[in-house]
């Protein structure tokens, strides 16, 4: 799985004019299931994200994790993270998992984070979503379970 993680002071996602998920301080996680991802990928990604030390400690250093801070997550499916831009001007998305696999792994990622005791809000798989965030730092990190 692939994820773009942003440390936020707040974030929300709106579908058809309705706010379906919102958080205060924590992480906005844009997630994409890739071709070949296994059922173990969401747990591996959730464990890594939960322990990623990107929150400030008392001295202002990035030394605390989401588990340390008690922050929340907003998990949003984002198949465009699979974009292949190596040829031409139109990105290809053939490396993304098929929708039925992508949805299952996306929901599993949210469930794995919740199982770790992290509050989770979600977007809606396959929907046209408006995501608003206030990036804190800014801190934005790319993660890939294959890397």
C-alpha cells in the first residue's frame, strides 16, 4: 500500500455537501492499494504510521508518535497515488489495485488504526470528495509498504 501522510491541526472531508469525517490534531492519511498488495499490507502500514515520530516533543523536536500524542486520523482513499507519469502527459493508473481490492484494503487500514486505539474518521471510497486540511509544519511524508 502507498500513503501520503500529512500532520494536521485539523482536517475534514465533505461528500455531496455533507461533512462525513473530521478530525482535530493528528494525521490526514491519503491511502492507495496497489497491484499485488496482500491482506497483511494494511496492518503493516498502520503499525508504521502509528509509531512514526513526527510530532513535536517538549523541546520542539519531531520525537513523538501518533500513539504518544493521542491524535486522530482521517483516512481517505486516493487511487491517484498510483499515478505513472513516466510517459506522455496523461498519468496512468494501472498499478492501482482493482476497486474491490482497493476498497477492502482501504477499510482494513482504517480498522487496523482503530484497533491500535487511534480515533479514525474516513472518507467514502470511490466518492468525489472535498478534503480540507490545515497542514501543521508543514509535515508531509510518503510511505510505501513495498519500500
